[in-house]
C-alpha cells in the first residue's frame, strides 16, 4: 500500500506518542469534528493506532516543511508546488496533507521536537536524514529566494540531525545546485578530499552508491513517494564521480 493509503486509511504499523503523535491526534480530531458536522469521510485520517516508519517520516517532513514556511513569514506557490512534486502527492490525498501542514504551521511550538523525534525514530541514519534536509533545501530555494531565516532554520534542523555547516553546504550542492556544473566540487559531493588517491575515490563512490540506493533507503524509512529525492542524490553522486574519472583518466 502506498504511503497515502496508510495515512488516509489509518492502516498504520506501530503506536507511538511524542510531538508527531500529538500532531496526528490534533489533525484527526479536527477531521472527526468536521465529519460530525457533515463535512465528509475524513475521520479516517491517520486514524487508528499508530504509524510505521515511512508514515512517521512523511508526517515529520510535512511538519518541518510547514515550520520552514513560517520562517520567512510567507508560503509561496512555488514552495507548495515543490512540496507536492517531491512527494508526488495525488489529488485525493491533498486534503490530508494540507491538514497536517496547516496544523503544524498553526502550532505555537517550535520545530525542534519534530526534528528530534524523527531523528530518534530513524536511528540517526545519515543517508535518510540527508534526504530530508535536501528536500527542505529544495523547498526553500523553490521561489528563487533563499531567505536568511530559511537558511538559519535549515541549519538548526541539520544540527539536530547531526550535520554541521560543511555538511549542509554539501547537501545543498547535491540537491539544489547542479553537481555537474563547473563551479561545483565533485570531491565534496563524494565526501572526500581532493588529495584522495584513486583507490579512496573508488571506495567512497561505491560506499555512497550502496548507502543511497533507493531500495535501501526505503527499507530504512524513506517512503517510495520520496523517490525524486533519492534519485537526485544518486544522479549527483554519479555525475561527481564521472567528473573525477575524466580529470584523472580513470577507467
């Protein structure tokens, strides 16, 4: 079943609390109230008994995207369109996603509890969390203006996930800036120094391919609907390695 079927139908894998659980409960409560007033069938939203890891990732990402939207004080059409594209949100799920987004944006609390909980649920898996930071960067850049408040927000989320400023710059290179462009640093994308020998280059490349293969990431909690982000990371890894191979005449 797709992630949207799980969210809409309430076929969820394990119970948990924390800020994500509270967010789900608040949204589900609104939907139940609306259903009682004759608003439709939305009482099934996130309804019954818990979440699996992919659903947790999805809800956390929507919540963090909503908090990001508040950072510079406005939500643009480009940002919303990028959110929908990244997650390939179908029309029948738009209401549920919008409900989670709006509830998180309305919540007076900060973003830190959401980031801390999803990092803990994912076991601080760097590959999956890097995809989440990359997706937030894609949204922040979507309207052509990377506001200082957005930059600060993403830096704080990344810090909670265990990434430093250099990691954020590398992630930005991977997910926002074309990794094959002349001004990019292919060694930075592979996470190695320019002085690394050929064996180290090949080892880093193979390790990244293994760690970031979409099938492995989905097994670790990345929803299949997030495939654009996973594929973008793989494409940039391959582009960076191809540049280094050409520079060094590697076979």
